[in-house]
C-alpha cells in the first residue's frame, strides 16, 4: 500500500527475449506462468551475446 501517494496498476506479463508476450494476467489479481525452453534460451544467448559486452576495469 502506498498510503495515497501513488497508484500501482497490474497487467503483469511474461515476455520472451524478443518481446513476444507468452503469458499474461487478466484484470485483478493473478499469476502468470510460462514454460522455459532451455534450447531457445541458448539460441538467444548466442544471437545476442550481451553478457560478453561487459567490461571489467
């Protein structure tokens, strides 16, 4: 609860790395559940190697 200072809105969702919505909640309280495909995750990690872009100084 934010004690009248701000309002929060739901519409929780789960999106894959490309932004495709794979599961979402309806209005009101809910839980979104989606499967995880390890092969797809590995494919994305090779296509977008963002963790390799980190620099340690």
